[in-house]
């Protein structure tokens, strides 16, 4: 299925750079959510070589992304971008399921 919508070119390029720095062809980036912050959930990104059979595997723009099966419902239709400016450089999720975000930007709820 096409649960997770997509990542922008900027996000794909940055993930490609990060994966290359790991010097491992089998490495992928796993996206998930965890309980955190004042609004319940925050996004997680980790390197992985293994994933569960119910995790969503997405190969797009030359990279492999794994969406944790426990995060699928929270991430349906989401887009990941990579933003770089004078103040920050970070991955940003545009998630149509978000019903609220905390003021500090640390967490969200669906």
C-alpha cells in the first residue's frame, strides 16, 4: 500500500547523504512515532538494517524508507521535507492527520 505519501527531493537527498555516511548498502531509515511531549506523539527517525513484516517499506527517489507498523495510522498521507535555513536544519513532517501541535513543536496528536 501507499500509506505514507512521499518525501520531497530535499528530504530524499538528505537521507541519501546520511545513508552514504553509514557506509552500508543494506541500511535504511525507519520512521516511527513515540509518546512524548505535551501533546502525545513525536516523530522518530533511526537507521536500521532490519524491519518487521508488518512495517511499510517504501523505495522512492533512490532511498529506502521503513514506516514502523505502529506509526502507519498516524502517518497516513504525510509528506516529509528537509528544511535548512539560518536557524535550523531538520526533517519536517506535513501530516494531514494532526489535530493539534504543542507550542514548542516537540509533539502532535491525531
